[in-house]
């Protein structure tokens, strides 16, 4: 699983203990911390969030239960992947 630099620390250990998934934290390169530079793996995560912003129901958290919100995200990604298969 790719994650941003804010998810370092105990979260990676918790994800591995709970699900046996490895959390890969993508950090900014040290040579230019203040300048904008596209980071290849981080770009994948940002693109996925941009795709989700196209779904009006996901822009604001209308759901009462976290399970319902998770299901809406999964449905959105199913629609995105089906459109990519069809086109």
C-alpha cells in the first residue's frame, strides 16, 4: 500500500500486524525539499484522489457509518476500472 509521508510511525506496524500488508511511505527527495517535483509513486496516489473527486457523493462525508463510506469508495473505483476496461 502506498502512503504519504504523514503516515509514518506506528501506522505501518499496525497495518502489518492487522492485515499483513506492507505500507510503503513515499517521501520527498532530500535534494529539493522546498521545490515542487513530481514523485512517481506519490503521483499514483494523488491521481487516485483526483479520480474520487469526480464522484459528488464522496466530496463530502454524508455517510453515518464508516462501512458505508468505504463501500461508496469501492463502488467509485469499480466504476473507474470498468470505464478503463470498456474504453
